[in-house]
C-alpha cells in the first residue's frame, strides 16, 4: 500500500467511525438494537472507543510503513478535535435535522 493510500484509508476510516454512533441505534455499533433511543452519553462513549480503534489502525499502518514517530499530548489533542469535527454530519443528522411527522409539522397545522 502506498503512503498516500494509507493516509486516505485512515481519513475515511475516521470519518466512518466518527459518524457510526449517531447513525445507528445498536449498542457498540454491532450489538443488539436499543429498545429506545440511545442516550447521548452512550453515543459519546462509543465515539471515544471508536477514536481509539481508529488510532490503533493508524498506528498499525504506521508501524508497517516504518518506524513509529513519538507523539506528544498535542498530537492527541488535535486528532481528538479532528475526530469530533468529522462526527459533525452524523450529529446534525441525528439531533438537528427535522423529519416529517415531528412536532414542527403539527404546530404548522394548528396555525
């Protein structure tokens, strides 16, 4: 795998993993479907777990490419912020997009 392909693989894996907690109602992405909507705290814990899994994938790819470069806390702060930024589309879809049959549609009928 070329270095360019490895970089894009990590970016695409991070984008998919960051949005998974918001796009499904399964526990830990592969578990049984939650009976009611998962609380935001559970989605946040899944997001943190997936951040570490994508980091492990990136570390594995970096190890196969050569020597692993030592990183300070700044690296992890920036990658965590980037991961949260990549989760924005899933968050918007789950919590901000209005769907048909919501309370807003009922209020329009009353007016």
